[in-house]
């Protein structure tokens, strides 16, 4: 039995892990959020690792308010960089595997082809910059770290695009949605399965070096507009949805215009099967 520390357990991915945890009976999960563990406090992190035998840590905790981060830089870096460093150092000291979740926002979105792990990062927002700094800190402090970049996360949990669109389509006769930003939605439950699959792989292949950066989202590519239209079609909403350009919907933080992630590395290394985004969206909507 391995003890798996999950930080940010109240977030989308944390709750998705809790949903499927029963399918992994050889893993014992220790769920924490800021109420149970302040990961920005290195003493608190070190204390927990000393009290409990932790075999792996899945860091789902993050400052994810992308627009708010532009005016709250200190807190964004505290959670997305300093806290990650604390976890990386504790994992190194106690020989625990760190799996850290990052984002497509580390890219500037100007390539217009799926981004590989080797592509140069160039974040255009405080959120993206803080997440990139966290990646570097984790790998720099603990070379055994696995970083998984994901994108457009949604689920039946928390606040996300799918749940918000579903609500707005019931409240309003029409909506405007940006169509000139392309990416791939990621169902949090699919990501949770991939993360736990990786931990199982590490357990079965302890001498294989699989550290480094990986990309995971669902398969395919879409725009926010087409994503919203698909939600409308699958829910049978009557709301009229119109496409608009990004300049007509200004936000404090700049988003990458194109952030499709190339997933070949994670599929090849771990033998992970990645579902198509529309198929996963149908599954999620059945739970809403």
C-alpha cells in the first residue's frame, strides 16, 4: 500500500481523483487543501512528510484565477512557485514521487501547431509566468519530478466553462463566445486517470527514469465558441450563441491564441489512451 498525498483536494482535479480512487485499492490517499495543509509554509510541509510516510505527492493546488492574478502577482507566485518548491524539496528528502500539474498558458500561442514539451515557453500572463516558474523550481530542486501540463480543464466539480455555459444557456436567450482562441478541453476525470496510471507505472518500474515534462489534454482541437456550441447541442439548450473575436471580449490577462498540446510523449512513455474531447464532454454532462 502506497500513501499518496493530494494537495488542492477541493479543486476540480482533486475531486476527480477522489471520484476514481476506489479503482486503485493499492493506493491510500491523503487529501489536503489549505485548511489541512498550508503548502506555502515550508515548516508545515516538512512536518507532514515527517509525520506520515508519503510515497508520492500529486500537487493539484494552484492559484488559477487567471485574470485576478494580474493584480495579485505576489499571491500567484506564492502558490504557483514557492509552494511547489516546498513540495519538491520535501519529496526529494523523503524519496517520494512528485507529480506537479501545470498549464498550456506557459506558451504564447503563436506557433499554430500542437506544442511539444521541447517547445520554448513564453507566458503572456502573470498566471502563466508563475506556473512556469513553479515547473522550473520543482525540476531544479527535485530532478525526479513529473510535470504534467494540461489545458481547458472542466468537470462536474467546482467552477468551469462547461458548468457556466450550461447555466448561462438556461438563463439567457443569447451568448457571445470567443472563436479565435483554439485549444483542447480536458475532462478532469480523464486527467485524474492518467495521473494515477503514471503512479502505477512508477510503482511497477521503479528503476525507469520517466521524470520531466509531459502534456495531457483530451484529443482533438476546438475553439471556445465551438466548445460552447457543442455544450448547447448536447444539452438541448435554445440559447443563440454568436462567435466574437478576442478584442471584443477584453480581459486583464492575455490568453494564448493557440494552445493545442502534443500528447505523443505521454502516450508513448506510459501507454496512456486519450479520449476524444467530445466523447468526454458527453460523459461529464451526464453527471450534471
